[in-house]
């Protein structure tokens, strides 16, 4: 081989290796929990998305095809994407759903604690990973969206389940695809303003409520309730309401890159005081099993559920 060709081959091999996802152990619980880092594959923009998969706190992983596709598309836009695993607090449960409050509360707090531990790892190793701790955005789908929202909610209210977050750290933003906030504070309350928040939700979602479900001082608050409260409090948020659609909206991440770029520019980089409320009516999206899936369906079918295999 000619020297020039050998040099080119070595260079291409190095670049391919550098751009491949890298796996790290970030915390020890009952077992080791891992995360994958996807470096930018184009000019870096300085922001990092920490993404959490969905699966009803029952199943799923950071390397599910949909989540990997989402992370790769983020990397193609210049973001560092970090996909994390977290403990599945409802795995093995048979009596679950909104009425099994204890089991659900435990699962939400466990996942959020693991998210906090992942953030702590990224902040600690920020220099070697090329991450700016002040530009970390929390993102998630379904149960992962609940986890992203709950991590910031816990931070704002100094709740113990996110004690592992670095002192003084706050996310640059939160992006939630079909998520909700579980609150034991007698409604939605923030002791300090939340990070700029981007919400995506189907208006007839039967798996993660689009509206709210309250029982005593506890409640689950979907995107409609979150947006209303953020509007009232003057917090920065954007919401995309998909009229007539259900939980399929939770899988829309790979198709929302333009909107993510706009959110980062307007709400985070430019720090504009915006409230954006958009209702999306898309007749090209036809109802599917996702539209009508319920909590009962999800836990009865378990691994055969459509959410398990995406």
C-alpha cells in the first residue's frame, strides 16, 4: 500500500471510532446501570440531550431501535446525545396503574433518582466527554418523559429522590413526548421556576393522561395541565397538542428535529420569554393500536405490547 492511502485509511478508521457511541457505567444500584454517549457527527452546537426510553416502567432499554434512531438524529444535528438506562420499578408488578399509587410512586422516584445519578456522572466527567454542564437538556418518551419532567420537578422543589443531582445544577431545558408530572404537593407547585419545557402530547392519550388525575393531595398531571399551570405562573414552555391522537405521539421524536432546534435557539440560547401553544391536526396520521392503548392493555400484554418492540 502507498503511504498516503495508509494514512487516509488510519484517519477514516479513527474518525469512525471517535463517532461511534461509547458506553459507560454510571451508577451501582442492585446492579450496574449504563449509559451510551453519541458524539456529534457534524459541527457540535454545544448542547447535550440526556434521553430516557419509554416502556411504562415495566420494560425497555436505552438501546431500543426507536431510541437509538432518536439519538443518532440528534447527533446529526450537532448535539451530544446520551441515552441512559434506569431501574424498572414496575417490572414484575401485577396490580399496577394509576390506582396502585405506592408501586407507581416508587417506580417514578427510582427512575428519576437514576436520571439524577446519570447527570451527576456527566457533570463529573464533563471535560473528558466534551460536555458543557450548563447546556444539558433532559428528554424522554412516555415513562422516560415522566422521568425527565420529574427530575426537574424534584430539583425545583428540593425533593429527596433527586438528591444525587450536582448542587446548584439545573437543566437547560426539558423535552417530554407524552409525559406527565406526579405530584404529592396538593397540585402542581414549583418552589422555583422550572427549566424551559417543550411538551408533546396526543389529546386522547389513554396511557399517560393528557389532562390530569387527582386523588387527595396526589395527582398525575399531563401536558394540558402542565401547560395551563406554566402559563398561569409565567414560566417558559411550548406545547404541541396532537388532536385526536393518543400515545403514538410518544414515538414522534425522530420527526421533530426542526422543532427541537427552534426550541433550543428561542428558549435556551436566546432565552426568550415565550409561551407557544400549537394544536396539530394531521389527517395523514391514522389511528392505530397506539391511539387506544390503555394502562390495563400495557401491563396485561407486557412484552407483546406495541410499546415494547419499538
